[in-house]
C-alpha cells in the first residue's frame, strides 16, 4: 500500500542518523504538530539537548530553512520532501538517512456488505494517484 518513511535530511552530506539518539545535542528543524511516531517527546526532553531551531508550518518552509542553513538537520517524512523539493531552490544537494520505514495498511472487515466493492474502489483510486504521480510507488527507489 504506502509507507511512512521518516528521514533526517542535510544539505551536501549524508546526515548519518539512523537512530533518534544520534540527534542528542544537535540543532534540528521539525514540523509544527508532528509527533514523528512518538519521537517528538524524546526531542522535547531537555535531557537530550536537542535544540529545535524552527517548528515549520509545512515541508516547503522546513526545507527552505534547511537550505538556508538555519540548522544542519531536518526531520521529515520522505513523501513530504518529494512533494516540496521541486519548489525549493537549493534543494538539489539534499541527502538523507532513514530513521524508520513503516508500512501503512488499511483493514476492511469482511463483515461489511460492500467490502469487496470498497477494496476495489480504494485499489482503483490508488492506481489512479500513482499513474498521475500524486503518490509514489512504495516499491520505487527512495530519496537519498
């Protein structure tokens, strides 16, 4: 179906962050309101000394701040960066390391009278979105 791939981004070099603990003592850009799969509590814990430089309103603002050097790292979901990358000057030299990669699944009960029809509608909608490029194929190569 789809994947939620959480990555740490940097400009020019691989951030090399594969565990949240590697952000201890670092400056970071995040998105306002995002919990990052429970990792936001760790980021906000003063004991971890993570300095949140900007809580961006959206991915383009966060990416712009990163490319302008506001902080060395940006925590963001891969699909959000894919969508924002083309609209942000200087984003061509972006590098990423993956913190987590989680499959997103939808479960539809067979107790629903229209379960088969609903699955067919969802599958058709996903195929249409993939064909138009609005969502990516989870089997396609990731952003690095």
